[in-house]
C-alpha cells in the first residue's frame, strides 16, 4: 500500500515538474542602433530605424524609444 502511494506521489511530482519546463520566457535583447543618426520621434524615423536595424545591422527589428532608435536582437 505504501509503495503504491509513493509511486502515485512521484508520478504527480514528475508530471508537475515536467510541465513547468515547457513554459519558457523569452527575453528580448535590445541595443541602441549604431547606424541611425538624429532624433527618432515620428513615423518616418521609426520606419527608417526598423529598416536600418533589420537590413543594416542584421537584427530582428527596430523602433523609436525615448527619442532613440533601439534594435531588437
């Protein structure tokens, strides 16, 4: 009887721990653009920032944050 209870508890413990590994939080890396110059405040600047980050710096994307162009790694 005790072995059966121990087995059931171990099974549920393993199931609970394995389900926690399935949840992975992906943290994005952000860094200032090395190619963008000027103040990044409007839509054309945001588009240029994104373009320079993707094509020029070979990163995922870019956007204006606090008047600076920030690329996402």
